């Protein structure tokens, strides 16, 4: 994931990430997606299938 964030810095203004929803009452896409959303400095669009 560090490589993804490093590549996005300064080059792109939007990061599009495909995700799958995890089962539960709360909307959750997994720990990796959570970490990405918390640490990314560009806008992120999550595309759920």
C-alpha cells in the first residue's frame, strides 16, 4: 500500500479503488481500505461491486 500512496502523491488528484463490502451492520470495506482512507492525501473514490 505504501507504493500506491507514494505513486499517487503529486501525480494524481483522484484515486479510484475497487472494494467489496464486508458483512455487518456498519458500512466497512476492510482494514486496508480503512488505512488507505485515513492516510491518503488525495481524493479517493471507492467503487463497490
